[in-house]
């Protein structure tokens, strides 16, 4: 006799389970009818349902289990709650409860309970059921393999999972909704299960998930109804990411993205609020699928009335006067109501360092303050406002900790902290601390998190915890480029978190001593024509008390002449450079502590050995360059030094030599006159016999002029960063350089000059020259052979990140730039420049530094042909524009 039967496989299954306690199908046959039917026709026929009220109490004699299941009978009976010897009602709640328990285990299907026989008041039951099939494997079609793992994880399609109809339905719905949100509005998902037939007794199925995303749906039109005060063009513009088809638009596509669309609906209402229509609302919106597989969007609006600001009063303020708060609010009576602006002036959620009232209080210690604007009257569409302020107690830092620094020593981190225990709370100091951690370069700038722990408004205390995630701070520098007729390669090791005090501690080598924030770099640069070796070291906190950076470097370079007959280096003709420099850089407090004053003393010794290449008029000799450099810089760029999203950085430097001509007693005017005479002899064909002597004398004169180099050099560079929209950053830049002489009779030295053009890597002549990158042109092609004494460069770059993860930071960029090099101030024209534009990509990996490639198009000629230069490819390795 069938007491109850629940089968899986329809949408009302859950409802049936919920209703079991109220209506349990129960078919009870009398013993006499069953016997008669068996004798007469040999068939088991079902009788009528017997209501619960007609149930009879029995003692449960035994429960048996049958069906396709891998579980033991004892386990199933125990789990059902039907115990031998228990008194139960048949039919009744006991049977219903057993069914519920078995079904809620989510292990079975086709659960049936039979009354097999009765002996007086003793009843015998049989539970017949089948196991739900287990998932064996999943095959996914229609998407890339890289997406498989995410789909399986999101939908819990792991081997062994019980395959229910609910699992299939929810998986299908999840995938359809997921791809709709990504713009694939016509996504179709089909899921089939195939029984696995093998020797195993456990029921198993393979699942095939077929995904057809189709094409992303484009928006044919956006129609607004009910707008009379703001026209369609203004409303469409307010929807930043939802655009209708316009083939002339390049930056914004017309593909429909569900999440972006709903965000744009909020932006639409904000546009009304900005224009005084505070009651504006969207009555309804609908999406119509067109026959050409595009969609149209209809938005029905109710604009409401135009409102203006009335009286604005402040309540609860004691720290700041009404006048001070009004100057911060900058909203007057009679202004058109702008709810968005009002909220930004009180608390701008889009800018953590915004000039608003909340930050005014937060930066003065009032962490627990709250500022709430309340409309107290709106008579005749004039809104009177109360700005209700609860100042609370000033908050002080109780404890300040840093977690996550496994390699970097605590003192390196704590010396950068602007929030000390016992100090008054300041939001600006918290943000500045996060920035300083990011600028160190030892941590993932995107993962630095300030955590506010144990806030206590009654006592006015807060615990501050900074969470950091360390990244690789050592780098292998691999740099390459072509210049001077050959390939130029650079190999360098840079340890940016070095610890020199542990250099003799063998246990600290993992692989090198790390953790004290010092920088040590070893560099080798070579081509067929030169080799240079350099060593540098810097300590950012000399003495450990103040942010005074000490740096020193030593370098040795040997350059060989080019042999035009063989195309190889002529090692009998060499130019040697030995250099050493020592510098100090101090962080200033005035005008603010973003400024740094740097000073350096450097010396270079240039030795020429039979080096008759025309660079100098003497082939054997020397020159000494003893100079002092002073620089003033300011850098307040936001947090991540690889991808700043705001702020600016500028550097102005002046490099001076000693004015030897004032004290050495040499008559440089007479030397210049003599040199002019000898040059006239050298170029006069009638004095051929004296040319050799004239050339020798010119060399001797120049040797005297360049024994000690005399010059001054001015450089300026500025970068600005502005976030146009989220993560889309505009970077304008400007550079300028000038090389001058104290004494015109000595003239401008042939060292320290500017060479413009290319990727900035082709510095094969290391005579103190500066290689200035300008994409779209060959290396050093925009300066004269001897280099320029003046240059300027303008650049505009638009950047967008692809990923800013710890393993790699990748961003794409587009650029336009222009610049020029000049030989004399009389030729200087800042608007007569060589122009270019192009695209590029940058990849920053902690172990290798910055890598990238640019494709630049030069719009101007570089030679007498008059043809524009065209496309150039630049590989950027280890440097940044």
C-alpha cells in the first residue's frame, strides 16, 4: 500500500515539500480488498486516500528499504526517524516527517513509503527510493577555456555534487544573467545531462553546458518622455556609459551593459538635481528588442518643479563659526537648488581629500563628527536648510600599528607614519601616511589599507592599523636599443630595500640583506663601441633621525672610435671617463613637506687617447668637470608611483662649475682670436702647408680651454596628473633645458649637451650628454651632430589601466608630443617644434621594472627631403617617459 510518493523533476517540487505536513497522499487498502483483488485478477490496485482524521495508531514492527541506493538500510531508516517499536499514526504526521527528513538530505529522488502488511496493531513499512545522480564531469562550450574554472566555481559544479533540477535551473539562470550584465543580451544557455554507464553502482551523470553569448547588443536609440526643462541631448550626455549608436564616437561604445545602464539612471536623476529639480524621478523604463538585433531604451520622466535655496543655517557648531562654514559651503540664498553640489560640499565621496566641511572637521581631530543637511521648509519652491552638526569629542590615536611587512624592518615603515600615538586625529595625515607607504616602492600601492579599530566616541580614542602587502623590491634591469651603428644593451641589478649593516651577516642573505630601505645598484652597459660600469648607493634617512637622503655613485666608461673601413671598434683610439658624485637631499617643511632640496658635488675626468673623431679638436688630452648641482622638487602624486591618478611632480635643477676664468689669469679673448686665425689658415686652400700646424695649434688652444670645464646648466621638468573619469588619467608634461657659458670667449663646452629624439636609450657617447626621448623620430635625430644647448618638449598622455595587480601593473596610453633642440638662444622658438602622436603600452613587474612598447608617428621632416618621418617603434625597458 503506497503511503506517500514524492518525485523530483518539476518546478513545484519545493512547494510539495513545504506542504507535506498539511496534505500527505495516503492510500490505504483494507486487508480483505487486497486479498480479493489478488485472488481475482492478480493485480495491486490503489484504494482511495484516507484523511489524517481517519488514521489509526499502530506499533511499528519493522522498516525495510528498497530501490537504487548506495546507502545502507540502517542509515536510511535511522535518518528517517522511523524507529522499530514506536507508536505511529497511519496515515499521520510521522510518515510526513520521515518524508521531509529524507528529502531535505538532498540525496534522494522518487521517495515512496509503502504499508506492506499489518498484524493486528503492528504495521510493517517499506521505504523505496533512488539516489540522486552525482556529477561526474562538466563540459562547457561557447566560451574560452580560461573562463571554465570560474563558471564551475561560481555554480559549484564540482565532481560528486548531487545533480538536481534546481542545480540545473539556477546554473542556467546565473549564466544568462551574468552575460546579460556584460552586454550579451541575447545569451542562451542549454544544459544536458548524460547518464554514465559503467561498472560502478553509484548513479553518475556528465553535464554539458552549452553557452551561446551571441553578439553584444547595441543601443539604437534612447528616447525620453516627459522632459521639457532639460533637452534630450543634455540627458543623454549625463548617461556616461549608455550611449546610442554613433559611428563618429571613438571613446564610448554603444553596447548595452546592464550594470552601467542602472548606474546611468542614477546619474540621470543627479543631472536634474544639479539643475534644481529635486523631485525629478523615473516613472518607468523599458528595453525594446528591435528586429535588427539592436535595442531601444524608453525612459519616462517626471521632472517636478524648479527649486531654489533659501536660508541656510548651521546648528550645533562650536568649533567653527557660521562664517567659516559658509565659506566652505559656498552656496548662497537664491542659488538654484543643487542637491548633488550640496552633498559634495558637505562630504564628497568621490574625493577623499576634497575641500568639504566633513574633511574640515576630520582634519581637526573630530573623527566622530557628523554633518547632516535637513530640509526644514520648501514653501513656494524655496528650500530652507539646516546643516545639523554633531561635533563629538576630539579623537586621539591610542595605538598605531602596521601589519603585513615581512621583509621591511619596522623602523623603515614607522618613520614614514604621520599618525603617532597620542596625536590628534587627522584624516589628511592618515591619507598622507598611505601615500608615503606607496611611494616607498616596497608595497603594493593598491593594497595599502588603513583600518580604524576600537573607536571610542566617549573617550575620544581610536586605534590605527595599516595593512600592507609587500612586493618584490629588487629588480633586474634589462634594457636594449639601437644607436651609433650597433645594439646597446644594459644589465643591472637594483636592490631597492637593501640593508648595508647586514652585509657581513651570512644569515641575512635571502638572497641579499634586505629590509632597511636603502638602495644599491650595479649596472653594466655595453655595445661594440663602449662599456660603462657603475655603482650607486643611497640611504634615505641619514642618521635615522630626519628624512635626509645621502647618495653616492662611482662610474667608469671606455669608448672606442668607429673604424669606417671595417665597421668595428678601433680600440687604439679610446675616450675614458671616470666619475664620482656625492649628494644630499633634504625634505623641507616650507612651503610644505612635499618639497625636497637636493645638492650634489660631482667630478668627471675625461681622458682622450688618440681619439681623433672630430668630437674635440685635440686627440690626446684631458678635461676635468667639477660641478655643483642644486635642485628643488615637489612631488605630491597620489599613492601609486607606477600609475599616479592625481597630483603633480616637478623638478628644477641648476648645475654649476667654478668660474675658473675669473681667477686663473688666462687671456681667453686672446686665445679665441688666435683660434679664429688658425681656423682661417686651416680652411684656406692657399695655406695647405700650414694646415697641419694650424690644426695642432687649434687643439692646443682647446686643450687649454677645456682643462677645467666652465659652464652652467638649467633644467626643468613638470608632470601633472588628472583623473578625468575613474582610472582614465590625463598627464600633461613640460621639459626645458639650457646650457650656458660664463665667459663668451671660452664659449659653450662640447660636453653636457642635449640630444633629442627617439626612445632615450641611444646614449652611446657618454660625454655628459642628456638623451631626451621624443617618440616618432629616430634616436638623437632632432639635434645637431654636436648636440643642442637648448631644448623644450611638450607632451600630453592619456592613460588607462588594464590591471593594477601586485604581480604586474599594465596600462595602455595614447600620446601627442612635440619638441625641438636649438644651438643658440638666438634660434630659440618654443613653437617651432617637431610633432608626433601614437599609442603604447606599459607593463611593470617588480622583478624587471618597467617594460613597454610605443608606436609613434612623426609628422615633420628630419632632413632636407621635406617628407614627414612617419612611424617609429620604440621599446621601453627600464625607463619611463
